[in-house]
C-alpha cells in the first residue's frame, strides 16, 4: 500500500509532456539541427529526448519529470542555430569519433549521424583539422552516449 501511495505521489509531480515535445520540435526545426544536439545542449539524457520525441514501444510519452522539463525549456532555437557557427577545438571530438570507429560503428553511419560528409569525418579522425563546429561536437557526444544502444549501430539518424 505504501509503495502504491509513493508511486501516486511521484506521478502527480510529473508534468504533461506535450508542450515540451512541441518546444523541442519547434526549436530543432527552426534551428535546422538534429534532435541529439538538443539533448546534449540541454543536458537532458539523449535517450530521454528520443523517448519524448518518438515514444517507446509505439506509445507516446505523456508525462515527464519537472527537472527534465526545466532543462528542455532552457534551450531555444537561436541558441541551437548558433551551434553551426560556433567553432571549437576538434581534439576531444576527434578522439571521441576515433573511439566510436574502433568500437565498430560504421564510418558512413557515423558521418551521417554527425551531419558530416565522409571526407570531413576522415579529416577529423585523422587529426587534419584543428577545429569543428559545436554542432559536430554535440552530435559526437550524443553518439558516444548512445554507442551501447542499437540506434546508432543498426541505422543512421
């Protein structure tokens, strides 16, 4: 009985997911960036944003934790659009991408996931570039976080 009461209390504290899903969809559409970049930029776990947008097992997510909702609202379309223009050092991104390739991620799928042409991925991995976009950095972080999940190993985003 006590566990049921605790579960009901937790469920009451969660909030409707629909407005936050709409916010994420609007921001990524206006900014023209993939959803995993939004997840990284907002500090929300990549699988949580994936579930918010696409559901799980054919079911739409109807409620989310207030903590996640707050993080989602902190990111707007203008900030996301800036990810393409902002340049960062490519050292960590190159290391991350090399690790993913060593772990068996297909290079073409990884390039698509990171919104790169295959030759751009090769230049990054080979250390031929000193910087990359913050968008590429975010997408490589998302890929690393999902590396154990089948989404990246089975199909490109």
